[in-house]
């Protein structure tokens, strides 16, 4: 069985968290939007804003992870 070089293992580890971090950013953004809608009565704008911020944070996380993995 051939093992991967350490730099490839590090890159694989960094890229393996990309999907999880993207989904987690979306969940946190939508949860914050739902909370805002319930407490401020701004439905559906809180959820939409939270979703948009979650997508932006997810894209930023993916960018950072791929940039770090390519070093």
C-alpha cells in the first residue's frame, strides 16, 4: 500500500472540511435569521438576510481553505 506524501495529506485534510464548513455557515446564518424574525417580526427578511450572509461566509471559508491547501 502506497502512502501519500505529507504535503498531500495536509492538503487533503484541509479540503475535507470545505463541505462541512460551507453547510455550517449556512445553518448558522439561517438560524440567526429565524431568531431575528421571531424576535423582531421581520419575516421573511431575517431568514433571507441570514441565508445570504451564510452563503457569503461559506464561500469565504471555501476560498480560505483552498488557498491554504495550495500553499
